[in-house]
C-alpha cells in the first residue's frame, strides 16, 4: 500500500495519510477483485451501521489509472511504487499541458498573425508550473489522491479546447478535448468547474462576435462526447449533468449553440441579408424558449432539477458561511487571504498580471480563454482555500507569457548591436562610393538628429533588457529555493511529525500510528471505533477496524449523530455509543485536537439535535472555553468529549467508570482510547444480520444497513437537515418558519464571530 513506505524510499515521498488512505484501499480492492465487483462494492466497515456503496459513490479514474499502469505499462513495479510515483508522473504531464496552453495563447495575435515568442512562453510556463507551490500541494510523489491526477486532466482539457479554436479546420480536436474531459469527470468531482469554465468561454465567444461553425463543432463535440461517456459509464455522475443547476449553464450554452447554428444554416442556404438573418434568429430562439419554459414548468414540480450543493453555493453568496455547519467546519473551505495567495504563488503573484496585459494586447480565442480562466479561478480560490490548486495552471501560463516574451525581447535587444556592427562593417563604402555619397551630405545632416534619437532609444532598450536578465539571474534562484522549501514541507507525512519538546529536543511524534496499531493488535476484528470523521480513513486503512464516519461526509444526519455522542452529556453520549461502538478514540495534545474542534462538533450536532445547544445555533455562546485559562462552559464541561479528553489530566475531571474504561494513551498523549462498557449485544447482532438490511431490489447488492431499534428514542429527536437551497423539499409552514429562524440566527452569530476574529487579527 502507498502509505506504508518501503526502506528504499526516501522520506520526501511519504504521503499525507489523512487524504490518501481511501484511494489506496479502493485501488487495492479493484486490483484484487476486478471491475465488476468494484462497481458493486458495498462497504459495511465504513459509515457503520449504514455502510457505503463505494463503487457508486467514488470517482474511479484514479484507481483505474493505477491498476492500468500496473497491469499494462509498468508491470515490473509494485503497487506501492506505482501509487507513490503516479502524482509526480502526472505532474510532469500537467506542466507540459500548461506549457502547450501558453504556447497556443501566444501563437496567434489579434488578427491571426504569428506571435514571435510562443516557444519561449511555453517553456517558461511549463517550468513555472513544475515547481509553483499551488501545483506542488497536490503533485508531491507519494500523495496518491484524486486531485493529483485531476490537474493533469484539467490542463489537458483546457489545452485541447483552445487548440480546437486555432482555425476553422481544427474543430476535430474538440473530440479529443471531450475524451480528456471525460477522464476529468472520472477522476475528480471538480469536473463541474472545468465544464463551466469551457461553457463560460464558449458563451463569451458568442458575445465577443467570435462565433463560427468551427467553434460550434468543437464545443458540441466536447460536450456530447464528455457528458455522454460520463452519464453512460460513471454511476457517481448518472444524469446529474442534465439535472443539476451546477451544470445547467454549459447545457444551456450547448442548446444555444444548436439554435445559432440552425439559424446560420438557414441564412446560408437562403442567402439572407443581415436584417432577415436576425429575424430568423429571433424566431428560432423564441420558439425554443417557449418549449424550454414548458419543459421546466412540467419537470420542476417533480423534483427533476437538483439544487446547488452547499460548497458551490458558498462560492456564490455574500456570506463566507454556507449554512451547513459540517461544510463550514472544514478549514479548507475558508476564504483565502492575500498571504495564502502569496504562499501558493510567491513571485508569480507579481509576474502574472504582466501576462494578463499581454493577453489583452494579443487578443485571440485562445488568449481570451486564459484571461477568463485567470479571473474566474482567482475569484473562486479567494472564496475557498482548497481551490487554490485551480489558480496554479492559469497563473503559470500568464507568467510564462510575460517571462517568455520579455526574455526573447531582451535577447533581441542585446544581440541587435552585435548584428548591426557586423552589418555596418560589411557595408563600409569604398573611395569611389565616398565621392558619390558626398553629394548626399546635406540629406545625411538633416537625418542625423533622428539617427541619434534612434541610438539613444536603442541604448535605453538594451539597458532595460540587461536589467531584466539581471533580475532573472537574481530572483530565479530565490523562487526556486522557496518552491523547494515548500516541497520539502509538503512532503512530510501527517501521521508522523517532527516536534520540538519544551526542553528544545526534536522528537518524532508517532502517536497516531501507535494508536492505530494498538487497535489492530488489541481489539477484536469486529470492533467498532467511534471517532470524529477526520480519522475514519486512517482507522480503516491502518487499524483495519469498522468506523462510523470518514472524510466522504456524504450523510449529514449520521455525522450529527456521531457529533451528538461527543458533544452531549457523558451519559447521553454513552446511550448512543453503546449501540454503535466498542471503543472511543479521541485526539488530544492541544492545537487542533478534538477539544479545539468542540464548538464545531457541537454545532454540527445541534443542526439536527437542537437539544445540544438550546437556543444557540452556532453553540459559540454555550459550548467552548469562557476565558484564556481554558475554563470550559457548563455544556462543554458536562460533555462526553471534555470528560474523556481531560480524563486524569484536569483535576476533578474523569470518565464515569461505569460507562467508559480508559485503555490507552499514546507516548506523547496525543491519542487516547476508551472502551465502551455495557455494549448492547442486541444492537450489534441486529446490524450484523443481513436480513435487517434494506435492498433496492430483492436479491440486489445495494443493501443499506439500518440503525438498531435501541437508538429509536434518540433518533426520534432528530430534525431532518435540509439545505437552504434545496427547493425540492416538501413545504411545511411551521418547519419552514423554524428553519428560517434557525438559519437567520446562525448567519448572524457566525458573521459576528468572524468580525471579532478579524478585529483581533488587525489589533496591534
């Protein structure tokens, strides 16, 4: 497995376990069981007791690619070596695609004339993309993750799309772009951004008056091939491209293109003048709008159209919060700051704007895409830190345009003087020529002033060129060293970290692995572990034990039940734990431990179980520390989370010995494990019995587990959580009014909290 490093591997390619375990586990399952069993894999050891249909809820491109490479390309390598080196392989390909994208954008100018610095721009863009931290964060060898392949698929789609727009004969490249886009869909859920980016550019070309039959064919091929293959072969996608509002824009552009082309065909066949052509367009579009309105009117009440997801909605609204406390609790979903942009781009942060100006100057179909991509990706990454990876390709291409153009111009200026001297020497006049040219002395005198001015201008240009090359000589090593330092920092595995003790000694903190091995070696194979979802993949992959939740976070209500077990009172938490778990694992040690996450955990629980923080949607006033001495509030002090976390560490605080038994502390106290006492055998047997699973069809493989009857009283207190944007939910005036009041108070409290945090940051 990729996360277990062999002695021959250097520490620099050790992966970040918290992100990469599930992709490796699913890849191994595919490798040893085949595609058919992978597609019908229902994992009952995760999201206990419900289970998870992995084969239909995963983007399989990463796993399929790894198995294909192992079986057909590099069979001599082990699976471990394949999954550890894949990110670096694909990062090199992504860098090449960015170079080709920059070359294409520089290859044609405003009127189609050849640009003179295209090769240099492409080389510079590829070099920047190869080492820029915004790309490194998902391309470090050992980081076996969907996003490490997604960047390659994304940049490949972008390049092939703009390549198909080079001229009217290049439309066929749109088919290759469609296949690459399909691969993007298979690899990562971020394909929605890619599709909307291409659709937005296709729509912009119409508004800019750059529509043509070639553009129509290219976009139609891309959309039909990519979307058709995704719908037909990827269960996780299904019919969402034709139903979800997130993908409705590109569909509207596709249909609009059909209408425009129909109008153009009629115009050409009937040789209509401009006025008649516009009449045809209006008639065709009016009829189409009537039919579309009728279809929406009939389909909308049936729930056919899906709403925006909480993450996407959070990118578009004024608030920095989505209303979903589970989404809002993730650090990567927070807005990015200028400092984080600089951290991800470094000097490119200042160079890219010059490329933006060059793109505007040499405007073309290709450069218009790059300009649009740079603006949109910057906006979205400013709204969510995780989307910083989207900025890397665009900024690298813009930097390549600027650096490549400036480099070639500088060389020409410096070489021009040498070439001029050789030309002057070769053209020096003879004596006879001197006599004949003396007659032109008056003319030469008149022109002498302009010649002097040209000489002065040439000297200034040569000085500027020399200054640019000197800057490159000075700052290129600085940029390289910074990127290398960032790469080393990103390469460290998160499961083992170097820390400095109070005495100044540097030690290797191995508490996570130590705890997971304890579970593997000292608990039964059917043991169920109650832990926050952050650690679900790690427990499943290393300890090989059943978990209640993991990073997939597909079921909000189930995560809220887990949160309730931690945030509610110790006795109430035990009432949940005894039916679902045999052990409880908590992370301590300060910093970002589970106690620091306590307000987030309580907030998530309260979104479904309103008795966790009564009258306080955000739990900020009632659950947390009340002063700088870590004095807990009344609700926090009574919670199972606080009593287990602080057991034996804070005077007078300890777990109830009739409910939980402390069985393990890691070496540095970062992980604690408690055994759940009085576990309900009836509930465990109920979940284990296949007869109690609910199948979609009799004898089918899609059989969801059920909560044991012992949890019925707790579950009766739950309020179904629905997103604000879900317009398909059934109307209930009383519940709607209650939810509206809840969300209003939630946003007000969160904005007040954010304002306080920002004020503290700005305070001297």
